[in-house]
């Protein structure tokens, strides 16, 4: 599932504290790290994930996550062939400011104590909000769940939390592109009351809008 293991018995160490201890550059805005968004989530199948905002030192974690996705899931997320994330895209995905760009990851800890990412949800506030219906306060969203973690409610919960965070920051809408063949994602969006429209002249793409002033999240 996207719009582009075992249960963890213990949460990873506090990522915000570790980031501060590592002396990361101030441009990463760690001082604004939204610790309130860190949570543990039990899934329908009994597994437990930790949800937290992404940190810049998650670059290697993100690379392993994308590399572990099936070809179909990877294509649904990026809509192109992606194996290894190029440096510029990797920086975009992990060096965020938690305001104009918020990203949540879901992860578990394996038997060796290493964190494994199993999902990613994010929004990026539009640079030109007027290009989208309604004018201002819009953001582009993306969601991807690892193949072995689909169908247990993780995607819906991440979408709900992403929508809630966006609404709390005063955003009015989330929008995204979904492949017309991506039935699971389209079904999820319908449950959130999204407005879906096949893109004129490009039938493989469905444009989706979620009105945050409505019932989403």
C-alpha cells in the first residue's frame, strides 16, 4: 500500500535525545522535533510498531527500507524505477523541518537490537498553493507500507495521524497522486472521504484530495 519481521518488545532509544547528543547541525531543526508524535501502536495481527518523526540520521534506515520493498510497491510509491535512493532524494526524505515538511516512520526493533523501518507517511506544504483547489493551506502527501506489513491497519493509522498533524498546523487539504491500478490505496482514500479524479489525458494517474476540515483523521 502506498501513494506514492517480528513485533518490537521494546521501543528504540529516544531519537530526539540521541540527535541532540550527536551534535547535529541546527539546520536540521532538531529543537523543533515533535516528540509528541512518538507513539507505540499495536496492530491487528498483534505486532507492535513505534511511530516517530524522521531524523536526518535515518538515511541508512530509509535506504534499507526502500531496497526491501517489492518492485510493485516501490513503483507505486515513486512511479519510476528506484533501487538505491540518490543522495539528493535521500536528503529530501530525511532532512526535514517538521513544519513545511513532516514525515512519520513506523519501525520495529529486531532480535539484534537494530531498528527496521516498515512504513513511511509524509506531507510537504505546497510552494504554490494557488495551483490546487481551494487556494491556500494545502500539502502534498505520500504513504508507503512495506509488503509484509500491509493489510493490518498500519496505512490507515499513519494516514489518520498525518491528517491530524496537518490539521493542527492549519492546513486545509492534503493532495496526492495515486496510480489508477493501486486499488488498496484508492480504497483507503475513499474511507477517508477523499475526492478522486482521473487526470485528464493521463488515465494511469488519479489525483486525490482530502479535506482536513471534514471528517478525515
